[in-house]
């Protein structure tokens, strides 16, 4: 870690100095293998020319011309990929381990400045691991802090990924923690609470007004094992309430991400027009058919449901295990039927000290082809974010968000946990 910090410092200094010279810097990357984010097959021996923050050309090495004065980065022994996109994170959350006070400690004990400081570290860790774009889906009680972190990254104060932020998120009364305290206490909530279409629309307006790129809605809350051993989820908003949010958000040209586990709340999420289903632990056939018809994105976030299980013989423990087993079935069904699956982790629910790319291994273990898994975190995520051709691809005209790994991720997907090179916007943030 110490070594890396030194490298980061040096490269930031050099970059800042270089940019002060006027004409955009030209950098050339020699890629031994290139997975461009969109093509079905990798390309060998490619030369990527980067001018300023954009990719100018991608050419086979025999035909390539190296511009004079260009800085050449030799990744000829590595696999080069577009910067990765995690479409479900919480930079303001630092794990929910019961031993550390669980979720509540994030809100009850941490001053906002501490939360912001930790969020800057989360953002940097994502970038170090090759995730050059995050869709961060709620600050968990830290207000509009994500808008501030995004501004700090964009202004160059701190290193971090491109951020698509959703600010406070929206749920209904009884639909979000903090909960379980004396009813006389007016406890803070991790999300903005709204009831009725008027309040729901107003909450969306406030969040959009204050900089939300996406609106995050909770369509289910508690879950438990039902009478017949099925996963039951408590629904939150009615279709009418959700439609008010979706209508307002679409009017602003933005999209709605809906947390939905199963049952009534999941179906309301689809009837109300959510653009993405987050988690989708128990997708029945009707839900899958509706997602296909409406073009709904599916961000499954598998890994997080394998953390912090309660003991097996408790109601919570049984629920935790059922969540994971139902999720596996849903993921496989969605994959087989052609639902648009996008990579997301719920980092923050998972401590930021853990590898983000572990989710790739879960996806591949559940039957996804490695190339498909990579595209779910590159070009497919870019389409969801309406950044097609700009991120998630190594091609002329795209932002120069480029990473490399020492091995072959198509043979061993875990290689994506060992990112050795990170460039974002033409600037090198990691090189070892
Ligand atoms: Zn989440």
C-alpha cells in the first residue's frame, strides 16, 4: 500500500505538470491482448493512441504509427480492458458487520466529516481496483454527500471514478432503517421517507434539483421465510406512488433504480416502470417476462448475500440462506432468458477493503461466460448509463479509461482482482 501511494502521488504530479504545458499529451499503450469491452473475441498486439483524455485510435501493431513525442506504456505482456463499471455501490457505507455495530453505527456514531473522509477512500479504492465508473445508489443518511464527492473528483481534489450519484434514495414510512428504537424517538432514516404520490414526487424533485443523476427507490424492505418456505418481502410504495417518482424522473431525462427482492413489491416495481431492478432475489417467470418486454436492467449484486449470515438455526439465518439460494436460481433464469444483466456489487454493504471484482467470480460460477461478465461491467453498463461509446469500451472517441491485468481473465476471471494498471481520462492512476 505504501508503495502504491508513492506511485499515485508521482503520477498525479507528473500529470498535473504535463497538462500545464498546453497541447494535449499523447500517450500510446501497447496492448498484448485487448478485450475492448464490446467485441466477442480479444484482439492481439494492439496499439492504442490517446490524445488528452480521449482515445484517438486503436490499430494492429504492424499497421500502427507512433506519434512523435508520445509517451509509450508497454502492456504487451498484459491483458488490456476498458475501465470497469460498478453499477451498485455505496461509498458512504462501510460494511454492516454486526460486530462493528451493523448498519446503524454508520449513521448514529460517525460525524458527517468522518463519513465524507471515508467515502474519499472508498472512491480511491474503487479506482485503484480498475473501476473507473461507479453508479453510487444512495448515501445512507449522508444527505447529498455523493454530489460533493463527485464534484471533488471532477475538480481534481481527490482521485476517484466517474460518479453517477443518486443522493438520498426514497422509501415509505416503515420502509427503511433506522428502526427498532422507542416509537417516541424521532430517529434519522437512511433514506428520504415519503408517503403518497405528492410527497413521492416532491422527494424526487428535491433530489433531482440537488444533483441526483439517478433516483433510487426502495420497493421492498424486510424479508422473511414464508409459510411454504418461499422468500416473502414487505412491499413499500404503491404503483401509484412509484409512478409519480418515475414520471417526474423521466421528465428530467433521468432514470429510476429500484431495490426489489420478490413478490408484490417486485411486481409493483415493474408495473410502475422502474428502469433497473436492484438485487431481484426471487424473479418469478412473470417478472422475467415483464423485464424482457420493458427492457428493464437487472443488477443482481450476488456477493453481498454471502456476507454476514446469521446462525443457521435462527429465523434470520434461514432467511439469509434462502436469499442466496433463490438468488442463484433467479440469476440463472435471467441469464438464460436474455435479461440485460449489469455488474453491481453493493460495495459498502461489503467492506471496501474487500476486492470489488469478486462479483465476477460469482457471476461466472453461476454460468455466465467470462466475456459476458466483463461486458456487464463495461459496454452493457455504459448503455444503461447512457454513455454508450464513451465509457466501457476501448475504441476511438471513447474516454481513455483503460486498465490492465497480468493474466487472461477469459481463462481465470479472478485475474480481474489483480489490476496492475489504471488510466482514467488519459491520466495514469496506477502502474506497477
Ligand atoms: Zn445497495
